[in-house]
């Protein structure tokens, strides 16, 4: 009887898992990213808090590998 109880408890320990499955969903994109391939001729380079931004039409852009990305303030 004692031996069968030990086997049963070992079997239950080996068959159970401590891992739980957590399902998360990605947040829906709320904003569109505006990428401009080429800056216009009348753009200005502005330094704000040590970071370089490009400004035209009253908007600030940041330079990336793909082009210029609109920065929201």
C-alpha cells in the first residue's frame, strides 16, 4: 500500500506542470507614421535639447534610414 501511494504521488508530480499560458493581444495601431523620402529645399535644421530635427511647414521631422519621420510634440 505504501509503495503504491509513493508511485501515485510521483506520477502526479511528473504529469502536472507549473507553466501557465497567458494570451495577450497586440494593441491596435492608433496613429499613422508619416515618412517623407526627401526633405524639401526650404527645410531648416533645428537642434532641440541636443537632438537634430528637420523643420518645414511648421512641423518637425527626424531623419531615419527610410527617410524623414514626422515627430509629434
